């Protein structure tokens, strides 16, 4: 199958944006998120590459990624798979080693993060020359949408039992981390961000957390190192296809990691 070639305007400046997409059982979501990334990068004219880091998905996600590479071209879709599931933080580190852009964008592959916000991230970064730009669900017109009754009940439960495992969910987790860590950013648990590559490399060297706590520690360490942080309101939408990967082990790890950060920062 021939690569899909579409003519779009080019931006001057020489910047390149490497999008890291860690995947595990995302065969249904991956074609759409890649199509949306190609669409919005193409329309805005920014130079980009998409790096798919699949952790041995048994559902055939890698095979789907290989087909997408044939459609959009090897220069735009880079495949850097790993043999097994090794965690979100290490997936970003692995992808960053192969990134050729001077900016790195991290986001979820399950359609929770819409690529339409990426041009806003880029403009925000240029506006203040920020070291990193984070999407926020808790300022401006940001928000969370698509939660089913179960997840709404979990959030309600957190209000009355704040030390229960449900604290890992969205606003409850964010509130607790704000109280304990005071990071100076409104959405500490979000995972839709743009970094200067050299800044991300510096932060990764200092971070010790894995999994979901990795995102929190990155912001905390950024503030310690006096890196500047910009924010863009985003809409977070619950995944369209597949099941959440948040399980009991991740919840326990979140609590342990949060307490460790509180004690060491």
C-alpha cells in the first residue's frame, strides 16, 4: 500500500514535535488517534513524528501500527515496540531515546486526549517560551466528560472516604496531591503535556517514580528546578474502546508514590 501524501502549509522555525504514544491493547483506538494527529498537525503546518511504543499487546495493536506506518509513511510513524508491559514511565523514556524532535508531546492513545488541543499547546509554549505546557481539566473551560455512573459514584465516594483506593480517580487524586505537594500547577495527575526535549531529559534523570506517579513527579521536579510551566484547558473524555488499565496494583502504587514524594520533596 502506498504512503498517503497530502500537501499542507509548512511552518518556519525548524521546530519538530515528537509525539509519544505508549500502547497496550489499543488496536481499536490507534487508527483514529493517529488519523487525528496527522490531521491537526497537517492543518497547522508543524513538523512532527508519531512514535508508537507498544508493550507486547496481545490484541494485535502492533500489527495495526504496522499498517498505519504503511499508510502514512515511515518518516511520520515510528514503531519502537517492547516485548512486554514495562510501565508508562519507562515507555516514555524508551520513546524519547528514539525521538528526533526538539519538543516532546506525551498523551494517551485511548482518545481521552484530543489532538485538536496540540496547536494550542504549541502556541502557548511559543507565547511564553515555557519549558513545558500541561493540559488542565481544572481551569478555564477544561473538564471531564463521558464518565459512566460507576465512575461518578467513585468520585462521590471519595468525598466521604478520602483515604480509600478511589482517591486515584481524577479530581479526588488531584485535590490530594495539591494539598500534599503544592506543585504550582492545577492538574498534577494529567498526562497530556508538551516538553522541550532537553527539559524532559533533565527531569527523567531525576525522577524515580514509575507508572501513574511518574506524571506527578515530573511536575514536582520541574518546579524544584525552576522550569516554567504553562497550562492549556482541555476536555478529557473517557476512553471510547477497550477497558481502563487502572487496577488495584496501580492504585496502591499511586498512594505509595504520593507519600514518597511528600516525604522527599
